[in-house]
C-alpha cells in the first residue's frame, strides 16, 4: 500500500471522489445540516489536492516549499469559520421559524 499511497494519482482520485460526493450531498439534501456537510466535503477535497501537489513538489524539487500545506491550512480555517457561521445562521432561523428547512429560509419575510 505504501507504493500506492506515494502516487499522486491516488490522492487525486480520492479527492475527486470526495468532491463528487460533496456536490451530490449539497444538491440532494433537504435539510440545512446536510447541505453544509456537502460543502465541507468539497472544501476537504480541495485541501487534499493541495497536499497532494505539495507531496509531488517535495519529491521533484531540490528545495521544497510549503505552499500546499499553507493553502490547506487556509482551507481548514475557512471551513471551520464557515461551519461556525452556518451553525449561527441555522440556530437563528430555528429560533424564528422553528424549522431548519432550506425552503423555509427562502421565505423569511413573512
């Protein structure tokens, strides 16, 4: 398994599968939490891509940089912020509407 895990295409395929599952989850879920879980999966797929490119760059370059790891760190921080803001929005909508149905959020005026 170690030879397979060192191959860049392995990481890219896993990332693509995570991305597709995230898109499907975000578009097919009827509740808000499921939609946000799909968005988190998409962001994690992007972070995995950055780490995989960093792995390739480390093997190829004589002086490796930390660009992939830094971008992944930014994505993880952005995902945590997005989760906190999403939770705050969901709690506020639940407090007003007593439901977290995404269709109900579109009708917040009445």
